[in-house]
């Protein structure tokens, strides 16, 4: 079904399909057609769904938002910003991987741009938490990227012992990130975070291995998986913020 103004929505406590259809000026049938795996009788809080709003919905800028429905514009803004910075995280990491693997002259410039990303991510969380929290996030992400760059170089140069040590440091860093995020938000579960972060490292390692082996088709396939996984992680962080700070989206 063609929809020129398709939007994403996160299921909140108290939502029901009929209420959402009325608010977005559409029908329950159209919502279900866009979300074939959605159970209308068991909406799960935090689940992302796609909605095609009615023609007049976006024109009604002053339309009051039901208490259980976050403000569409604020919600979409956070979702897009969070996805953008995490996508940039994997895009610039990939560019650095190529620069290191192929010994390109742009490695230093690409590294400099990549290391802007931790602050870009931390700046989003700075809107909700203290400066100390955002600085911790930036520091851990910077460490994650720096270890990754050294690991790629060690693997390229065949320094197996050094690579093993760096890989161990990479996972220790992931543990620290899972702890840091789970402490600031009750909707950030430590085990869920650890699983996502470990998966990110595993997929990135596959990407690196295929690039260094010169298997470019599998390298690209691996990066596609990295990108999809990071989008899921970004949405997880967005959902946690919306659940912890619902007043900011009403």
C-alpha cells in the first residue's frame, strides 16, 4: 500500500489499536495491513509499528495528542536523530576499515571524522541526563572505536597475539557500556544491551575478516547485517528514552 507520509510509532502503555486509528485518522485494518505481525489484542509496549495517517492528520498542527500517544513530531525527531548518529557510527567505521585494509592516504582524516561520532551520540543523551553521564558515554564509545582501529591494523599486519589482546579489550569495553547504560535507565536491560553489543562486535569482526581476505561480496553482506543491527540498537535506545521520559513526548 502506497503511503507518502508513512510514520513510525512506538507502542506505549494504555494504547489500543482503535484509539491509534482514530488519533492518526486511519483505520485499524490499514494499520494491520502495514504491520502483518502485529497482534491487535496484545500490543507490546516498546514495539515499533508503521502507520499511514489520514490526509488531514499532518495538517492539524494544533491537534491535541492523547495522553497515551507521544507527540508525533518529537517522537519522529528523536527516532531519526538517534538512527542517524548510529548509522554514521557504522558508516565511518566501515570507511576506516577500508582505509586501513587498503593502506589509503585518507586514514588520518577518516579517523578524525569517525571520532566525532561519540560526541554526536552523547549529545542526544545529554538532553536527558547529566553532563557526567554523557561524557561517560562519549568516553566509552571513543574507546570502542580506538580499540577497533588498532584491532583492524593488527589483523591486517598478521599480529595475532596483539589482535587477541585487543579483541579481549573490545569485549571488556562492551561490558562497561552495558553497565553504564543499564544504570541510567530502567528500560535499558543489562542482558539485552550486552547481547546487542556483543552481536555488534561479532558482525563487525565478520566484516573486517571478509574485507581483509579480499572477499568483497561477503564483506558487503556482512556490512548489511551490521547496519540492520545498529538500527535495531538505535531504536532500543530511543524506546528507552520515550518510556523513561514520557512527559517530553506529550
